[in-house]
């Protein structure tokens, strides 16, 4: 990038369901000046998510859209869509958000959603990716950052990072090693988006 050109900071929001370690990696990179962005919100479906505490510590507004409180999936997705629109974000980062987003949300934010998955897609999509990798007997595993679409972990791939899988590996140890790479890959992918360096052509994502 041109060092003399002022950088417009993008607005990003994060969707997370669990402990929020990838959320933390992103907001830490923003705080360090590595990502030209401001995190404007956390959205979670889990009122017990530790990501909420991370958001509070960083002064980031958190919105809880708990699935169980809605009479139907359609009602839940309507509320989620409203919460996402309320963020007015340029990019939505799915950092361990454990619900599949409906087509209405995918279309509303096409090209503006990014997901992290603990496998080298297209292998081992869906839940328990690390267990799938162990059971299949792979020699290499890793993580993938991809753009969101209507499928399950099927969007265009932005970044992948690898880890070895020794013969005596187990699911927990593999998950821990992959997580280290997730904490590098996701902030980098967000940085590239916020610097307007990603170009999507079909299934290919080019880095300018």
C-alpha cells in the first residue's frame, strides 16, 4: 500500500458462540495497529459465551441473539439480520459461530462475511473437523479462512495454514496446534480485506 495515502478504517463485527479466542486475536491485531479497522460489535447466540467478557474488556458492544428465545428459525434469523444491520459493518467475521446462516443473511452480506474453520477445506467440513482428520489418518491438517456462502464451509478460500499430524496424535492436541495457526490466519485475512487487497473471481481469491 502507498504509505502516504491515508488509510480508511473499515468497520468490522464479529459473530462468536464460544470462548472467543479468535475474536481476541482479531481485536488484539486491531489494537496493535496491524488491521486498519475498528471492531464495532460482537454478536453471539450464547449468553454464556466467554466472548462477551472479552468484548466488555475491550469496550466493544455485545448483542445476544439467543436461538432458544425465538419461536422459529425464521424469527431467529430475522432478529439476527436486524442485529447485523445495526452494526453497519463493512465485514462480518464468523469466529466460532456455531449456527449456519440462512440464505437471507448470506445474500444481504454477500462478499462481506468471513469464516474460520479448523480444517484444510474442502476436506472435513462441518462439526468436529479435527476428529474427522484424526480418524481419516491424514498426515497434514490445518485451518481455512473462507468467504461465507449458502453452503457449510464451502465459500471461496482466502487463506490456509498447515500443521503436521503425527501417528500418535489425538483430537485435543491437534485442535490446540491448529488453533495457534487460526490466530495467525484470521487476523491476516481480515487485514487483507480491510486493506482492499482481496479480489474474488469465481472460487478464486486473489491477493493484490
